[in-house]
């Protein structure tokens, strides 16, 4: 009897340990727009740009990855998270992109006290997985505006609302497809900036 009493808590501890170890661990993901296309005829422009904080729709301003099983319902994956809130992640991606391309003479962050010729304003309207039965789609909707810092008017604008079919339901595939969409659209936006400012704009000679 005494031996059974000793074994009982040990058995419970082993069972509890097994249950805890079998639970899925959290996974963290980030966008990586590796599909960025080289900009034709690009050269460093004399203007500077400041990357403003990304305006994100409230429901997407969350660390959890979102999926939508119907047009009327939204839910969150239990164990899949973004490494940063999507808006913050996009702000850093745009900063890194324009720094790497050297399209502008200077690239500033949102918290910088330095003045700039242009402001980059990005609105994130949707970033999610759409699910219908066994089929699913990556959904990304955004708008991007290059704003003249003096007139506060858009100089170059670009917006898109894309849904691309996924093969299977693997989270890595969803993130990779969202990254590809983002990379393609960032490339189009960058090319628009080059084409517009390359022809000359009223802001070209303006002081920041």
C-alpha cells in the first residue's frame, strides 16, 4: 500500500509532463519580400524621404496571424504569430528597401526630427488567409503614397487588393506568398517613383 502511494504521485507527474510536452509550441513569422524587382533606370534622387508609421486597420494590428473562414467571420491561429505587429514590420521593410536601393539621397525613420522632401504613407487594410473548404488564399490589401512634405499632396500613389491561391494550408506557404505579393507591389511602387521624379516634379527643387 505504501509503495502504491509513492508510485501514484510519480505516475501523475509523468502523465502531466507528457501532456505538457505534447502541446504545440508557438511559432513566429516575418515578411521577407525577396521578390523585389530591380528598378529600371534608377539613380539616387536629390530628395529625401521619411517613412511614417504604417496606418493599420485595428483588427490586423495584432501579433496573431489572422484567417477568415467566411466573409462574416474572422479568427486567429493559436500558435502562429508575427515577430512584430504587421504595421511595425512593414515600416522597417520600407525603410530597409529604400535604404538599400539608394533611390533617395536620405531615408529617415518616423521618429526622426530631421525634415525631408517627401513623406511615405502606407495604409495596411488587410493581411490574412482566406479559407473556404479545402481551398485557401493569401490576401493582402495596401495603399502607398509619396507625399510632398510642403503641399501635403500625393506625388506618387499605388494601391492594390490581391488574393492569391495557396497550395495546401502550411503557414510557411502563406507567409512566402504574402511576401512575394508585397515584393512585387513594392517594386511597382518604386518604379512609379522613379518614372515620376525622373521626369521632374515641382518638389524636385524644393527645400525640405
